[in-house]
């Protein structure tokens, strides 16, 4: 079966061999369900197109793909998330996860466009700027990540569910990436804040959480994210001097 | 340039919310206070600090005070840290825990060090919050001190677990010789991905129970070198339980190449059957190949 990752790569004409592209093309011609799924995906992806977003270089794109695979693998291995039946493309979690992944791509694309390389989880080798200043590209990428997190948290249905938990695990994965990036980019204040978000996100991901507790945690995160964004917008270069 | 109006807005909003207009609902008033606090982040620190201090001392809900504590953690003034520390030591319940978290976020070394005194006299929740604050501040040395001086196993276990989450392999290695604490350490080695410490314990057959725990820990770490080590353990032991532990860890580590190799090398039909079942459970491509070979061989 052709999954949505493959369809996404097909849409972007990226990462598939000629044979794989031919296989997708042929399947789209013969499988009406797949064609409908691809149509919906294309509409969703075209809505997210951002002509001003700088493209990441191919080698960094490959690392990004790898990091997504690892994140997905790690999510699949997470014991606390109960797996449910067949994959539902139109489920909230998939839509949210795809949005989150693309947002991460945009954020990392912005960051990479500044000629820096942030560490990707699991020990992939990195190049890090040795300067004491915080790269502007990192700050911009972080702002995108925080805004997306804010949006995703605000869009979460009130009732805890497996879908919510899966999306929150995605946010946690991205949060960890930016926390490591912050650490490597002279931003210990940002790194501490991102680390402080994780226990709250983990509690939110708990499927047994009461709706009123989830609401309180989301309100807390919304406040802290807003303050962080305001601070970043106010003085993006201050970080290096405040520790 | 627009700071004065902002300060006036914040003060007015807090005043208005504080005195509570009759027709306004309590929720609206609460939200207004929170919005006012959020706006404070744009004010100069020396102007924001007294307002936050006043909120903390006033008759506001825990939610509003918690938000004020967060703003305090973002104010780069020593007085802000002092207020956080006072709140962490004098308050109780959620506000105390929140103040401790904010000290972690603030990351000031002196304030973090002062948390140790609160830790010693705090209850379980306070101790756990302080460990989390050290995690947020990435202060593995402070967590190590707590683990090294732990007065009971639970306290040691919590601190060691935190070191594992922090990936503090050096600090964990220093705790290796503590009596009766190997199980907690093994968990922490697994969480921190410390392959080498686990390998040493997993290949030591003097205590099979401990050996099996370490073998399980290896499966969590995963990776090719783990697979090779598990194979060696499987082949070198005569203990059936250790063998079973090794092969199950290969399954958890998704090392089907190793299981396949053991299957092909085995001369024991019972063992071959068990290994084949394992390959099927692992959803390995090799399982179908073997089934095909086995059925084809009988024709």
C-alpha cells in the first residue's frame, strides 16, 4: 500500500526513484481511493505553499527526512501510546502531524538558510557556529516552531484521545530538536524554557487527563509561549548576553 | 517609546481587575489580569518587577500568581531571583512547585544551589519538582550530589532516573559502586543510552538476575553493536533464562538478522521452532523465506 509519506514525496517530486514514481503514477491511475486520497493531500499541501520560504539544501533535506523517520520510529516504539486500527489519513492527528512536520521543515529551512546546521537527534554529526551571537536564522526558525506549537495546541480537541497524544508526541519531538539547537547556539535561556515545556506536553499527551486539567495546562502553555514569542520578537539577539 | 502607555495599561488593568467591576464576570476579570501580566514582558525589568511583586503579595488566584512567577523568571534582575526563592521556600502547594520550576527556567546558579536546602526539608512532590528544576537548568552536578547523598533507596532511584533522562553518563558511572542500587542504575543506563556500562553488566554472569536486567537495558539502547553483544551472550551462556532474555531483547531491539543467524546455526529442532516463532512475531521478511524453504524442503 502506498502511504501518505510516499504521496507527499511524489507531490513534491522529491526523494523517489524513477521506478517509485512510476509505481505511484500507475497506482493513481488504477486505484480510485488512492487518487482521491492524493487529491485531498495535494489540496492540503498546495494551501501550505509558501513561496518566500527558502529551500533547504539537498543534504540537509536528507537529514530532515532521516530525522522524521527516527521521530516516527521513536513514536511507534513509545509504550504509552496505544496503537489503534488502520491508519486514518483524514484523522486530526495525521493532519496535525503533517502540518507539524511541514512547519518543522519551514523552520529548519529558515535555519539552514543561514548556513548553520543544528544537531538532529541521535548523534547525527553537526557543524555549529562558534560565534557567541545567536544566529538570526535560529531565532526565526524557533519563532515558526513556537507559533505552530501554539496553533496546534489551540486546535486540539478538548477531550483527550489517541489522536491528541500522537500530535503532542510530534510536538515534543520537535521541541527536543529545538532545545538541542538552542543549546548549541548560545541560547541556554531558550533551551531551559523548551525543556520546561516538555513535562507539560507529556502530561497533556496522557490519555487519562481530565478535560479541566488539560484546559489548565493548555492555558499555561499558551501564556508561556506568548511571553516567549514576545520576548524573542522584542530582543532576538539578547540571549547571548544574558547568561 | 510606548512603554509609559504600556505600564499605565498594565497598572490600570490590574487595578480594574483587582477592584472587580460588578457586571464583569470573575472569569473575565481573571483573563484580564493574565493579559495584563503577559503585556508586562514588554516593560523594562525595573518597572515590571514591583508590579509582579505586588501581584504575588495580593489577593489573586493561584493561576494569576503562577503567571506572575513566569514573568518573574523572565526578568533579568537579582531581585527577581530572590522573590522566586522566597516563594519557593515560604509557599506551599502549587505555587511553591511553580516557583521551583521557575527557578529552573531562570537558571541562576546561586538560586539553583539554594534549592538544595528546600530539597532536604521538602516532601516527595517538592523533591521531585526540584529534580525537575535541575533537569530544566541542565544541572547534572546538582542531581548527582542528591543521588550521592541520598538517605534512602527511593530518593536515590529518583535522582538516578533523572540523571538517566539528562544523559549524564559520567555522573552515573561515578555512582556505579553504590551497594544495592544496580537495578536503578541499569534503568538509568538504558535511558541515557550508556551502552558500555550495560555491556559490562550484561556479560557478567555472576548474578543472572542482574545480568538479565542489563540485557533488557541493552534492548532499549538498540543499535548494531547491541545486536552483536546479545548474540555473544546468547551463544556463550548455558543459562536458559539468560538465553531467553537475550533473544527477547533481540526482538525488542528489532535485530532480526541475529535471530535469523541463530536459526540457521541451530541444530536443535525445538530451538529452531522457537526462533522461527520469534521471527514471525517480529514480522521479519526472513520468516517467510524460512517457511518457504522449510516447506519446499519437504517436497
